[in-house]
């Protein structure tokens, strides 16, 4: 995480972090991440305060507000910062069910941050269905999903690029860019054609989300059964098949090719001040195949064709342009690209080993990624042998949110069933 050596000094905001901050200022691109963590036991007020204090010590930018100009925002220390102002306790009735908790989280997530304060807040929600829940709401400009995991686990992400000679790095980047030219051409052509070949979804500021879980071992077994397929491939294939099933059942749409915007994160960050090390891959999936094994293999080929873990650097391009163009233009550009994708997906590994919040062990953890122009985004957080899914939807684009979740769950069940012996 970034450090602030002088609490009165303004420090530059990483270019990509600037892009995410600018998007947060637009309703359609509410760039805020939510984390819902179920805890094993109760938490005392002093424990919660001390834990948040340690977070700020680990990541001093949490004590910073956003200053500077609209085109060039910077981090500046909040002279009135107090960790107590960044945390709240909320009590629900002892008989509160999961739907009441979701409504509360929905309300808290989409309430704007107070002006001129650090853009994050931690909530301890008590008696939620008989358990204690910690909810973290944090601006995407401060951290992406992988960096949020680092923050909660209290570990520093590794920094790369410091030992590479500038001449070699420049030559490598130039050669890499030339090799990727055909991929850039295909991306632009696909985005241009998308609006002509299908009706683009309606987009609004309304939001709904649902949670569910799937054992990680089932997804791993399905990946092994398909051969040369990853856990992420199974995830993407299941979500795509679920969306296709939903459209066929609820919208009477004939199955077709789907275009997926996949968030690709790096475990290492470019500099110690970086909050986001992500990119966007545009993956064209063929019409869902009836045979699951074939569908998984076709998903793998599509991901490789899109660049795998190193797609064309769309995020880098946006970051380079950010200081030179109005914020609204960046938002409209993302909306243009996102609407031409059927779904966005993100996969965040939170680790096999348990971690604690305020000395209380986390048993279950869901992530709520921002919905930035697509009709839906599905997040998978893997933690302690369980895949925690969040389906985040725009009701203007998804008219039956619960039906979509049911279709995705059913499709994932079908995909993981490939590993089960059949009579």
C-alpha cells in the first residue's frame, strides 16, 4: 500500500487510481467496492477501533482525502482524521433474516461518502441472523479487489519493476506492443460491431445483488476432468451458460455468442503508491455448447485468444489519457465499451488460511464489485475451500434478478457435474 511520509504533504495519485476516482463521481460508474465478512464471534468496541487503527498504520493513505483538481486528483492528509469517524456499529433485530441484511448493505454501499473525508468506512453489523457481520465500503481508487484482500490480511503487496533496466524495459514494451497490434484491431472491430449485431442493454443507476456459495473442490474437479482448464475457466463458463439459460427462459432469446469483460488483476503492483493493478480483457465466447467438456475447452481457447493473463492494456490506455481529457469523456468511453459486453466477471482469491477482523475469525466473505456500465457483474471470492459468488445486477437490464441467479447456480451445478461418475 502507499505511504505518506509527511502527513501534511500532498502525494500523487496513480494514474489508474485517478481513473477509478473519476468514475466514482458518475452514477453509472459507482466505483466503490463492498466486502461482507461473516465473523465467528462478537467484537468489542475497543477491538474494532484498534483493528481499524492498525489498518491505517499499514496503509497511511486510508487517512487521506482526495484533493487537487478534477483532472489531476491527489491524496492529501485529512487534518481532521480520526479512525472513530470511519467506523460505525449497527444492530439489527435478533430475528433479522438475510434479506434484511442485504437491504441494509445495499443502503450503506450506495450512500455517498461524506465530503472531504477519506473514501472508506467500516461497519460492524450485529445480530444479523444471529451472527456478526463486518461490512467494508471502500473507494476503488484506494484499492482493487486483490489489494483489499492484502489490506484485510494486513500484508504488503510486492512491488515490481524496480530492478529492471530502463532500456530493456522500453525495448520489451515496444516489441510487446507490436505483437499485440492485431489484438487491438480485433478489440476495436468487435466493439464497433456489437451495437449493430444485437440490441444493447438498458443501463440505469439502480442496483441489486445476491450471494451464494459453491465448494471450491467441485470446481477444481470439473477443471481437472475437462483437462488443461483452470478454476477461472470453469467460473466464466458457468456464468456464461447461466446467462444464456436466463435469456432463453425469461427473454426468449436464441442462444448466441457472448462477449465477456473479464477483470484481470496482478498480484504485484507497479509502485508502492499503487492501489489498482488491473486490466480488462474482452473475451468472445462461442454459442454455449451442449457438451460441458467441449464448452469448457472452448472457454479456455477464447481466454487465450484474448491474451490470457496479459490482454491488451486497455486500463493503461485509459490511465495515460486520464490527465488530458475531461472526466465525463472517460466515463462515456467506459460505458460505450461496457455496454457492448454481455457480462463482467472478476475472480479474487482470498486465501486458504483463515484471517481475523478485530480478533474475530472470518468464516465467510463476499465481495461486491462495482457495476460499471454492463448489465451485470459476477464476482467469485475463494476463501477456505469455498467459492463465494456475488451477482450484481442493474434491474433495467436484468428484469428478473432472482431468476438470473437461479440460472447461474443451475448452470454451475451442470458444469461441476462433469466430474461426477454417472451410471
